[in-house]
C-alpha cells in the first residue's frame, strides 16, 4: 500500500505567525505518527518562514517513521541533510523566494549537477527522490543521474481533475510507468486531497509514497488531525 508522509510545514507556519511554540511542531509530528502516518516531510527554505533548520535537527531525534527532507540542494541544505541523514531527500528546483514548489527539474539540462548531488547523498546512505513534471523523458534522465525515485509534481493533475480525470492523469501514468521500467520508485505530491487522491492511486497503484501537507492540515481544522490522517489513509487503498 502507498505510504502517507505528512508535510508539517503549515503547522510551522502557524507557529511562526505568533512566535513561541504553539502549536508545537515537534509534538505534532509525533502525533501524526501515532495517528497512522508512515512518514514526516519537511521543506526548509532559506528564509525559514515555516520549518526552521533547528526544527529539522529536533525532529530527527523523535521521528520513528521515515523522515523526508525536501528542498533545493544549496550548500546549506546539503550540509543539513548530511548531518541529519534522513531516510529520504527529495531534490526540488525551488527558487529561493518561491512561495511553494511550482515546477519539476529539467533532468536533461541539469543532468551533471544532479549526478553529483545524488551521488553525494547516496554515499551517506540516503535515498534520493527527484521532483519532476509528468514527462517520461524527465524520469528517464532522473534514472541516468542515479536517482532512486522520482516524485511526480501533481499540481497540474489536481487542477484539471474535476474537469476530466482521465485526461488529467494521462501524462502521470505514462511517466510513472517509464520510471518503473527504469527501475525507479515513484512518489507523488502537491495539491493532493481527499477528492483527487484515490483516483491517482487507482490509476497508478505502484506509487510508493505521497507527501501531503496543505490540504491535510486544512482538513484537520474541520475533522481533527487523527481523524483526518485516517481519512487520507483510506483514500490510499486502491
């Protein structure tokens, strides 16, 4: 079954808006695991507007499921990853001032850079996932760069899901199948929610992991965190 990794950035955003430690980001991660999440995802950005670098070190001490750190592979980010040694690092081509992730890697153009970064991470025993748009060639070149997995950037799927689900998913299916043929695992994330998640899993049942933050934390305002995580886990059943 596809694993659910909860992105806790939005919990940190709420904390930072007021100062202090309410809500408790570290405690929230522990509760997510207790409620059934099979992983915790964070995406520290240079300005630390949500997850702080110190949070990442503190989270490493308590997380018992898989720890996934996303981000642009700057020198500071790679130093953090090397020190924390999460189960997985997801390389994302974010601009330093990006509000949220908005594109995948051009794995053809950035092949040499990605090869070096991926090799550096894998030497430390860290699984590497590369964030890509739904284009089969990007999966092929992610494999050539030495990645272990790709993460499908699902914003376009989510945007078009209600108009035409089969059309919205088409390129994602072909890209995932290409990745599988290349020996890559497949993750997915961005704008996935209770409405569009199950269809994605039904059409691509071999997805290893989904990373969900904004929608899940928003739903938790209405349904409660424990109940919401269970609702998402049910959507992951093909």
